[in-house]
C-alpha cells in the first residue's frame, strides 16, 4: 500500500530506489531463556556473527576508494579492533552462559553496561568513543538477526536510498563515496552539518522524517522528493510515472543551468556579484571548478580532523590547504580556522564537553584555549598563503579581544616562519565569521581589526532565535526571514559599509535562490555556497534588477513579522 510521509527537504531533486536502513536505534530486541543444552550453540551463533562482521569490515576496508580521506581506513580499523576486543568477543558470551539468554539479549546487556561505564568516564575523548561502540554493537546485532536491513558496511548502498535515525557529519562524509540515490533521516535540522554535507552529496535529502523508520522496511521502493520534503513508500504506477517525469524535468533544468557555468554573475542592471563556493575537503575542488565558482568563500577545515584517531600535523594540514590553493590557481581561498565542537566532534583532543555544546568551548574559543591545536593550523595556513590568494577567517567570534588574540598568535607564527626561512604572506588578510548576534551588534568595532566579514547565517539564526539548528522540533522557529535576523544582517552591512570592510555571506541562506534578490537588495555582493547551488543563484542574479530591489527591501526591513516578510519576499521574487 502506498504511504506518504513528511519531513524537511534539505537537498533538492527526486530520488527513486530501494530502501537501505543504516542505523538501528529503534530495533526491538526480544529476550528469551534457553535450556542449558542450547547454550553452546547460542555461543557459536554469537561467534559466527562476530566473524561475519569482521569479514564485512575487512571487505569494506579493501574497497575504500583511493581518494577517500585516509581517516576512513583508520575508523574501520578501530571498529575491527573493537570486534576483536574482549568487550565484544567475551562479554556477551559470558551473559549467554550466566543468564541463559539469547545472543541478541546478551549483546543488549553488554551494550547497556558499556553505555553506563562510558557515561561515567570523565575523559571526553574516551566518552566520544561511545559512538563507535554503538556502531560496532549495531553491526553485530545486524549480523545476528541476519537481517539485510542492517548492512554492516556501506558497500551495498550504491543506487539505494539510505535511511537512518540520524547521521553524524562523519557518517555523511563516508556516504560520499557510495553513490546513494537519496538520503532520509528521522532527526536533523535544515542547517545541521549533516544536511549541509548531504547537499554536498548532490542527492535529494529529507531530514526530520520522524516516523520513517517505523513504516519503511528494508527494500521498500521509495520516492524521495527533496524539494517538498516528502517520502512516498511503495508508490503506485501513477505516482511513479509522475515522479519519473519530474526527475527528467530536474535533469533538463540542470542541463540548462550548466550552460551558465562560464557566464558572468551580473544582474540585468549591470551589478557584478562574486559567487564563491563552500568546501569541506580538498576533493571538493573538482565540484567547485565544475560550476565555475570564482574561488572558495569558506573552507571548513575541521573536516580534515574528523573520522580519525589523532590530529593532522602541520605538514598534513599544509598539504591539504595547498591542494585547495593549487586546484584553482589565482582564485581566492578563504580558509576558516577550526570550528570544532557542537555537532563536529574531534576524536583525538580535549574538546569542551559542556552540557550545551553549541554555547560551549567551540571554534575560536577552543583554539585559543589550546595553542598546541591552533598554532600548527595557523602555521599551515600561513605557509599555504605563499602560494596563492589565501584569507584566514575566524569562526564564532563574539568579542574584539578574541580577534586581537588571534592576530597576536598569527603575528607570532609569522615571525617564527620568517626566522625558519619559510615563506608566507606577511599581509595575510584576516576576517571573521559574523555568526553570533554579539558580533553583528559590535560589527563597527570588529571592523577596525578585521579585513573582511563573512556572515554565517546558519549559526546567526540559531543564536538569534535560540533555536538549535540540529533540532527539527524547533525548525518552525528557525527562520532566516525573522525580522531580528534581517535586522542583524542589515546592521552588519551598514557597519561594514561605513568601515569599507568587504562582506561575504557563506551560510546556507546565501545558496538559496529564494533569498538572492533580498540579499542583493540588502547590499550583499559576495555570496558563498555549496557548489551545487552556484548556478541556480547565478541565474537569480542575472534575472534581478538590483536598483529596483531597494524599495522592496526597505518595506521588508520595516515588516514586523516573519510571515509578512515571507509574503513580501515571494512578491519580490514574482516581479519580472
Ligand atoms: C554558518 O554558521 O552560517 C556557517 C557557514 O558555518 P557552519 O555552518 O560551518 O557553522
Ligand atoms: Mg557557523
């Protein structure tokens, strides 16, 4: 029977394929007692499941593409080690024998006691390994249940639709190499890093589909409508025809957009706009070139630190930054210093682990508290700056003091590099993300210490409206068109204008063509976005008459409610 479910569409397009369930949080585990003479076989069944998982992990390890981040191999090695560790090889066996229970229940008991001991650990690094323990336990459970809905590796995902309770940014990064047709998660907000990365996969994605895992079974045929945030389970022939036609339409539109690759991003009345790209890894530069973005407006360097044990040293970071700089000679590259914390967890260092990580020791706060983490990155960025047009951008700035501290450290590293005879740009431009309301409100003071601003609307909206960007239950609060958000952006534009400081916008708002006219009318001339969005935004720029937008924008800025703003933006977009 056909069933329609709703979520939040975060990456456009239509995906049609068979469902593969990736995570297993909602699985029911049945407990039953076994007579003593069955226990030997039950232990054998458990050990066979361990062997299956080992074989699957080894097979996955062999098939990792050469260009995948090295850390993926390391992650799989950690999982292999865990399977062989006594916590999994002996603990559940002990439960089977002592409790005379089935292997699934024994594994469940072992998992519970592991969760408890991890929760009691004070070391945040060790605590962060809990995710790996969960993943390994899920793999074993999947093998025990011999249930194909628990693929123990990512190999069988080619051409399928991936469903999960949630995906960490690290998981999503792994998916990049497996040719999935669509992604659906039960949790997640529009600008969670998982959603941002999923957009990077270039596949239709729906998050916040709460009940998807209750109704969708492994191998069900699914249609994922990433434009409307709709899932259709077991569509009938008519629905399939309709969506296949939509798929063809999307392809036609994409072909038309591709023709804009080399066209200038200039409005009808001759206003030039710089369209840059956001990247997570050097590999993303292929996509940047493909759409003709003029440079990198945001390089999220923290992704080099995910999915691995230990930190990349200065040389490894330098090599990564250099790859980006060399991928598009002469193009500007804005390298953002580490923005770890909140939903991006580091596996190998002391990351602030407060109860409210988005408000905790994140980004520049973490870096300033840990020079051993920060200095190698600053040195690597400075060394890369000798080879191209590099800019350094500081995330999550909330005070002038932080900027001063970073500048002092940069100067120190510059002196050190000069003394060592290592080349670097002595006038490296330093800017900051304006993504905390405090930074927007003191933009005038910050401008005296910075060479550019980069407005990060993802966090600016989250912090202004006190709505967690990862939490789909407050998605209705998280609104880019809330008058408070627009007023803060307006204040930043005015302060930057007075100080002649260039402004870029690199949050997801910059890559949504629905907002292009509004942003141009507010004075933005530099937008940075996921490569997949560049051509659509370019078309919106080309269709806009910037002079005519100003009157609209004045009306929009006077609006008192988000709904009113939304209507005005739609009317503005409907004008020719
Ligand atoms: C932002 O907050 O808008 C931004 C671009 O940074 P990130 O999404 O990486 O937090
Ligand atoms: Mg941010």
